[in-house]
């Protein structure tokens, strides 16, 4: 008798899981939410797409998801997310846990550096960014760990003479008390080496040394003179901090 009840219980659970898995995503995922909307919702709860996601009036493209149901047994909501067909392309594995912990792994992203997409950027800065992040960890909305690289390519100051600024990369090893990366140039008119620390405020602390290369625009040459006298190799120290 007990065996029969157990079989019936297992069967009911399996049926419920299959039923939920096949529910249309449009039944459970709202088309509209406080900051934006989806033009269409397709697929199921476990595998679906929010077509033409708009957030704060900006169209970001299509977001699709593949849930990992087994992670629910560990008390976590996990999914592989993909953003495509918009100004940015991105994909990665995201996991929501107890205590407002958000983990993202194997994140790849390509996006334009445009204040419309990233309001915290200087209004006249343009270029493209590429991110390859093994780990991003947030707790209560604050960044606690970061491992991977972020590159900024073909930066231009669009004010005045559209001054080229070059390309740069910052590498975060992960596992530090405060996420801290090593920054250096990839090419361009400026030779730069330094460290970038992402502080909890949230904010940043950037310090290092910088020098102009032969042929650098005179505007850049004049600007870094305000940093003080160069050392024997022509490099000048700098330190910048701020909040987001």
C-alpha cells in the first residue's frame, strides 16, 4: 500500500513538472513591468524569448533564456541568458540565490560605448567594448567579486576635433577583497599602465602612469602636462577617483 502511494506521489510530481515546463511563457512572464516591456513573449517557462525588450525607453533587442531546473533543488534560480538583435550582444549563465546573491559566469558581451546605452559614460566618449568575464558576484546589489577582462577599443572624444584616445584592457584576477584590475593600453597615442579598484560606494579608484607616444595629438600632449613633471622615461603619475 505504501509503495503504491509513493508511486502515485512520484507520478503526480512528475506530471506537475511536465505541466509547468510546457506552460507558455506568456502565461507567467508579463509583457510590461515598471521599467520596460517585451513586444512579444514566446516559448515556455523553461525556454523562451522576450522579443524587443525595451528598458527606460531604450530598445535592447531580444532576450532568450534556458532555465536549469535542477538548480531549484539547491534553492537557486539559474538560467543561460542571451541578448541579441540589438545594440549589444551578450550571453552568460546567471544564478539567483538566497540573501540577494547574484552570480554570473562565462559572460561574453559586445556593446557600443554610447551614453544612451551607458548613461554613466562621459557624454562625448565613443568606442566599443568587449567583455569576457569568468565570474561576477553581487551581494545586496554590490559588486563583491569580478574575474575576467574588459576591453575598450577605438575610443574617441567626439568633442572638438574628435581626438582619438586609443584602446585599453583591464584584467581582474578575482578573489580579492575589493575587485582590483590591472589596466594597460593596447594601442593608440597614450602609453598607460595602472590599477583600477572598484569600491563598494559604488565607485572607483584609478592610479598609474601615463605618457604620450610620438605623433600624439597636441591636445593630449597639453592635457597630460597638468599632471606634473615626467620621470626619466617620460611617464607622469596620475590618480583619479569617483562614484557611479
